C-alpha cells in the first residue's frame, strides 16, 4: 500500500513508520522538508496517490500554543485542512490524531467518543478545529483522540521527570491533574489495526488506567531506579504555566473496544519503555 505519514519524525509518527515500513510504500511529511502549512503540500501528497493518509503531525507544544495561538491554528487547523484536501482529491481515507484536551475535564466520569467537546486552552481549540475540518471535508475519516503520549527519544513527561530527578535533589509534581499515559508504539499498533477495519468515526485510544501526574512521576522514578528522589504532591495552582490543562479529561474507549481494540495498562507500557530505553543505551 502507498501510505502517507505526516509528522513521521515525531513520537507517534515514527512508531507508525516502524510498524508500516515493511511491505508498504511510505511518504513521510515533516518539517523542514515538507511543511503542512504550505498549500503546495496538497499536490505533494496527492501526487503520491496514497491509499490512506495518517496525520499525527501537529504543533504539540501546549504552552507554545497559548503564547502563539496563530501558529497553533496555522499548523493544527490550516495544515490539517491541506492534508484533508489532498485526501479528498485522491479519494483516500484519512486518520487524524486528536487529544483528550478537547474536553474540559471538569467532571469525574470519563468522556465517551460521542460527548460534546469543550476546549479550555488554545492547543485544544486548534486540535478541535482540525477535527471539524476533517469531519467537514471527508466522508471516510478516523479521528483518534489520545492523551499523555510518550516514546523513547521523545520530549515527554517521562523524559522530563527523569531529567529533573538527575538535576534536582527533590521534585514537586501536581496531584490534581489526571490522565492516561499512552505509549506511542502501543497507540501506533491500535491505529494500524483500526485502519484495517474500514470502520470510520471517532475513537478514544489510550493505555488503560488512570493516574495523577504525581502518581505517574512516582512510577517513573521507581522504574528508573531513582525512587530515592523525594517528590512532593502540589496543587496545579502552585505550578505556574501558560496553558490550563483539563484536570480530569479521561477518555473512555467504547468504539474501539467493540472492534476488539484495547490497549494494555499504562504501567506495563511504561515498564516496556524503560526496557527499550536500557536496550538503546
Ligand atoms: N504528545 C502528547 O502527549 C499528545 C497527547 C494527546 C494528543 N496528541 C496528538 O498526537 C499527535 C502526535 O503527537 P506526538 O507526541 O507524536 O507529537 P510530536 O512528537 O510533537 O510529533 C509531531 C511531529 O509533527 C511535526 N510538525 C510540526 N509542525 C509541522 C508542520 N508544519 N509540517 C509538518 N510537520 C510538522 C513535528 O516537528 P517538530 O518536532 O520539529 O515541531 C513533529 O515531528 C499530535 O497530533 C498530537 O496533537 C499528543
């Protein structure tokens, strides 16, 4: 198959690439060689005549989006519009990767695929804009919402906690923001299974289980062999940052589970990450 993977140098894109490179003809779209905000990208993708387009590329710096919402909209909405127009031109289905942050996170219960979004920050508004573009332009699309993605070599919460523990004698981590850590290789596998079904629509894929940032940090330090570094739980009001993340935006996987697609518990996935990181070291 001919497959386009946008953001193929990123955490999820590179995991998709690894899974699909054997036996397929792939076109990667990532900066600086290919910029999805450039209108010429429509022809670049269409000329490749893909059978399917996988679109994880995004401006993912959440605080950066708050500082520069125009850039967030340019990449996450306009860029997605270009990619979707290419899909429309060649009649290919497209998979757009979105975020748990499209929900406000102000309730205890998990959000279902059909729940009404209500973004509370610039990043989430831009990602929801991307969802709308895909839904407006295409008949055959998948929207996969995920959360708290980590992968070896990526810039993510896991690598930040390990680096911080190497640098400081003690850490402070928020204990009132909850989520489901998601290992990019597990997510990539779920996505590849999904696109083989031709069952279009909105899906929620995260590793299973829920934790606070504080609980997540403790598990990271345990697996990194750094549990001697003390961690103090703090409210998010004491952790100043530009963006406001939703406090409790947990994604319920109903649609994927009905197709038999579920992801393992996040603790198992995190242990796997540390195994892979050691192997690579
Ligand atoms: N990371 C998370 O915790 C998380 C949570 C929920 C949802 N998601 C969604 O999941 C998807 C994948 O996330 P990820 O963590 O794999 O992201 P990532 O590692 O930041 O990868 C995104 C890739 O897209 C590239 N990119 C940025 N602007 C581009 C442009 N204008 N044209 C082409 N490529 C561009 C990035 O390049 P640069 O690195 O040079 O910018 C990067 O290689 C994203 O759509 C994200 O919104 C992520």
